[in-house]
């Protein structure tokens, strides 16, 4: 069946009026066109332009079309409403009128060319009958108490495509039980939303807002829904998009009474939707409260958003949030953060800065910090400290310094940190002195470091028997290789072996291959780099595994090397680590585990070994352990805790040969295991708890530290002067090492 064509009257050059029956047009006689009811809006527009002579190219965007839409108010009685024709859907609604209401034979369309500064007929807003509380409280996102003026109109939207159902009937008629117009299910876009737009009910309104959001790939939430009012906000708190609507007693419709749009946020790709939302919400919280722990954030999320987040999700969201909120390279917040950590958690801090002529200001040189929780835990670790430095990327070329112990399970135990503008012998002296004064006064410590001359020049502070200085073999080897790279593997074998004979053999070979290399080596005490001469100070630690050592500092990369943000993330990592490992060691203790993995692995290796050891007693409480299949022989001295394989004395728990002796003698080998490998120690190491840090607004002022500016990076040295003479005297800034 062919569709019936529709007669359309086009009116223009007049004005829209409102009468007893609603809207009508006053002006020149209309022109008639016949159209197919499915005609597209742009085709109809073309026809209307031809008809009316409106300049299409210049004025198309300023043209508005309204339809006169009949709304049944009684038996074959209509109230005429003004329906904006903004798209094919609303046009179709108009062109369907004759088929729905046979008494209406002709569709009437009013053409308006908007002139600048004059508001179209659709912009009138119904007076509200009562005060509705819809003002957004910016800090909480909740509906606050401030009332909005009922006439408040949207001054943000500059859109021409106004979609609005204007109810032009008088109050009396509407309030006398007549059916309500239901025309608001239009295809709306975000820019169509505006103050004065009416909807049948809250549900229609919500559908319209939801549809706009879905199309714009934005998300909104209803902040409050009453029976008579509701408020929508963008889920992105930084985007100020919001929409408030209320049911008007005057016409019984839901009318938009407040609108802030369009969205200033960028569309959310569906696949990133959750993580973006999480990072965003966490950021809102973190800006206010940057030191909430992962578990505090998880709790907050559950209570406020409603679903559970995993720790890794919270961590990712927080890292992103800290980067956004504290990722700038300034140093101004840093003293405040350190002071907050100090007052809440007793953080030990020491600043280095160069004062400006006005001593209220200074340029940052360095900051040392250590948590007392680490200091306390270190008492239960073996007496071993590893130190290292790392270049930080970022424009200030800062260096990160770390001191770490080793816990019962052979994991690094972060002890102290520093960020400095440079690493020099002065910096090392400052760092090591701080460790000695603030972190540990234990005697017999072993310090493993790089063999860099800057450290060597200050090691007088770390002398035996207070401390034993050892080199990271890898770094020692790379120093050696600058001159003797062909001997690298020989040197490393000599350094790593725990057996005297093997060491001597390697050293002889080095001498044979390059006597100069051997002379170079002979200048350095072998106990600093060779395990066999170590005397058990290193607990077998030959190299510093830089990646693991700095793992706790991963925040420095994540926060773009901005110190304040990085320290916040480091605090998170540290707390999280303490939390995890204290739970783990407590659980291990409760389930009957006594020794950590390095020891249990060795015991298990012995238990399942297929090798037969032959143990023969020698003089002086020594035993020869033979392994006939390998044609190997080892001498175990139980009372000395040594074995010629080197392992027993290095790791401080029995090697396979010592275990064989114990088995033969039927004695308990555990008496030869160093207590540093117990879960008891592990539990004590991580037992200290961290206290919550208050909100940013409640942080105390940093007293005693001037306002800090980025470090002054010295310019590259000038080319050598051709004329010899007096060197220019330079005014050097006074260095102030403030202790706190
Ligand atoms: Zn938005
Ligand atoms: Zn052995």
C-alpha cells in the first residue's frame, strides 16, 4: 500500500502566538507543499528554502522549524503545542499527525530565522512553583542546601538546535484534569538539553539524559531522586556537567530547571570505562587525602561506590591519581609531606639545601629519610646493609640513594632513602652518617656498596670492627674491566668461589695472563671482593640486584620523577609490604613453619638427595665428607661452622656436607642455622605498624625548612682558557645542613 502523502502548510515572516487552543501563527498566508510522510528533514528543508527564498547557505544553521502539534484534551478537542522539528524523528512525529488524528488534515510548520540576540519562542521557561534544592556541593558531589532561583536559565548552551516541548496551555486548563502532553521522547543530543525542556515524567527525563550520555560516550549518575526532583551529574568530577529537573505544579511535567553543559570531559572508550572511572574517583579522593593506604582506599570504595576493588586495581588507580595530582616537578610540597609523615609516623628526615640571600628561600640539594618502622625492623635482620644509587630521569637530574637490609627470607628490606641533586663523596658522607646516627648503631655491620672512589673516600667512618666494607662484585668487576676486560670471567669466578684452592687457581691464571691486572687486584684487600676471604660477613651476597633493590621505589618512575608524588607512592609500597609480609610470616608461624625458604630448601635438598656421603672423623672435631661418585672430598668443621665447599660459613646454615655429618653423628643440625632465617625474626622485622596520615588540609606547616626551589644544575664546564691567569673567584652559596 502506497503511503498517503501529507499536505504541509509552511508559515514564515510572521510570529508564533498563543491562544485559547494553544499555539497558532499570525502572519502571511502559508504556502502548501505535499510531501511523503517519511521524508528526511534535510530534503524537506531544501524544499522549504526553495519555497520561502531563505538563503540556505548563509542561514541554514539559524533556521528553526516548529510544528503545531495537537494534544487531545477532550472529545475531538485539541490543545496545540509547539514541537521543535530538530531531526527526522521529530519531523516524522509531525508528519504522522493526519494519520493519527484524521480531523487534522494539514500539518502546519512554522519557519523561524533566528536573528542575533533574539531568543526564539522556545526559550521561555515555566515559573517554578516552589523552591527545590538542587545546588551542587562541589566538594562532596552531593546535593547541598543552597536553593536555586527558579528563573535560573542556562547560559552555557549556545546551541541553535533547541528541542523543547513548550506547553502553552493556561494553568487552569491543565490543572483541571486534562491529559498531559507526552511529546518528549525525542532523539536528543547533549546540546539539545536546556533549561525549560519538559518531559512527561522522571523516567522519560532519565531516558533522555541516559541516551545523550551513551551517544556522547559520557556517563552520568543521578545524585538525588525525589518524587518531584532529580539531579544528574557527570561521573567525572572535574567535568561540571550537571542537570537539575523538577516536577512543576503548573503543568505537571518534569522541567529542566538547571543545566550546565556541554561536557568538558573527554569521551570514555567503553573498554577503559572502569579503570578511567576508578582513577578519576580515586584522584578526587587522593587530592584531598593523598596518603590513604590501599586498604583504606578499598574500604572507602566499597562504602561509597558499592563494589569491591582488588588491591592491584586500587594501586593502579592511586598511582595514576598521584601522578596527576602531585606529578609536577616542584619541591614546595615536599617539606609539608615530610612533616606530615614525621608527625604521624615519626619519619626521620634530614635536609640539605643552599640558602638564597633571603634565608626564607633555598634551592634543594637533598633530603634523607627513614621510617622508624624500618629502623625497628632492622634490629631483627642480619647485620647487612646494601647501598646504591640510581639516576632519576626528569629535568632536575636527581639521584636516588637507598640503603637496604635483608630479611629472613632473603628479600631486601628497605631501610633509608635520599634524593639528592648529585652524588659525591660529600653526599655519601652525609648519607652514611645519617644511617649511622638515625638508623642503626649495631656493631659488626657489613656494608656492601659499589667500589666508587666517592664511597671509598668516606669509608673511614665505617671501619672495622664497627663495620666491614664489601664491594658488589658486579660493580667491582666492571671497574676492573675498564682496563682488563678480557679477564672479566676469571675475576668473577675468583670472587664468587667459596673454595680457597679455586680462588688461588684463578688468581694465578690472572697473573699469568696479565701481571698488571694481578698487581691492580693486589692493591685491594681480597676480603672486599672475594667470597672466600669474606669471613661470612656478606651472608653470601656478592652482587647488588639493582632491580630488586629499587623495586620499592617504582613510584619514582610512575610519578614522572616528581619527588613529592614519588615519596607518597613509596610510602604506599612500604606500608603494603610491611602489611603483606607481617601477615605472611604470622601465617607461616601459625601453620608451624619455623625456617624460611633458603634453609628449608637446603634441608629438602639433603632429604631427597640420591648421593651417598661417606663421613669420616678427623682430628680436632673435623670430618671428611666424601662423595665417591664425584670423586670429591670436603672437610667440615662443625664447631667452626665451616666446610671447604664454602657454603656453610657464607650462608650461615649447614651445607649438604655438614648435614651429612649431623646425620652420621645423629645431632640436630638446626643448632648451626643462624636465627636470622626464622619466621620469628621475619615476623618481628615487619611487626611495626604505620599510622594513618591526616588529610592534606590538616597537614602541619613545615617548620625549619625554607621554601624550596629546584636544585641549581651547574652549567657544563667552560672550554679551557687559552690565557693562564688568576681563576675567577666565585661566590658559592652557603650550605646549610639542617638536622631535624
Ligand atoms: Zn562530563
Ligand atoms: Zn660443604
